[in-house]
C-alpha cells in the first residue's frame, strides 16, 4: 500500500544517509520492523528497558520519537535504545533528551558517559517533543542522527556491542507519570 511504500522509502533514505557518511556498508542486509513502543517511567535519574530475546552486533535502528515529562524542570529524561546487553547486565544506552544526546556505557554497578568523537550531540526541544532518531553501531563505533544531524561516538575497546537490545525510557522526575515515551515507525537493519 501507499503508506507502507512511503515508510520503506523513508527508511531507505536513512540507510543511504548513513552509508554516504561511511557509517554502514549496504552490500547486504536484512530489514525488520519492531513493534510500536509506548511506556512511562517515574523514577528520577533511573532508566528502564524492554528488551528483545535475540542478539545483534552491528545494526541501524530508526524511529520517530515523541516524549514528554511530567515536570517543567526535569533532570535529563527521554526515549532511547539499549544494546549490547550481557548476561551480567553490562550494556550501552542512548537517550534523546530535550537538550542533548546522552550516551552511556554500564559496566558492573557504574554508568560511564561515552564521549563524542565528532558532532555536537546537542539538541533543543520543548516539552512535549518529537524527533526522527536513528542509531547505527559498527564495530566499536556508534553514530546517532537526530533530525538528520549526525554525532559520532567511539565505544570502549574492552566492552562488546554484541548482545540483546531493546527500547528504553529515562525518567527525569518522580512526579505523576514521570517520562512518557512513544516510538513509532521503528525499523531495524542488520548487515
């Protein structure tokens, strides 16, 4: 149908934009759709994720994010993806907040900020907010696109990106519903 054709066309445009930057190799791959996602989380400074059972390594995932927070002055909060989830709980997580991309690596009981290699990593959204978000991981590099603007990250050489993955919500307040996240048009590509 026309809507599905447009949706796939938009996704191929995202794939092409990442390929033009050299972030992915489009020689071959599989595309699959993830279910729409809608969750709330109200525990300030904490995030929760909903994961899939299968494991991936290199990938590109794209979604339309809509999020809001119940506080007019929240801490960092937003929608995101988690990947490289290990049996011991180690993982990477990426969130889109109203003012920035927050990229974290969890090892043991600690979360570490993953620094930018190139790009601003900054954003400017109101409350509520919406954006086109895409994340690609290739080896120990990650690339985030927010409304077509790229930021590059170098991941830890001693923490794998291969593992389970999922969608996640970071709450910036304990008030009411906390942070609400809706993801639509969620499409994933794996080489």
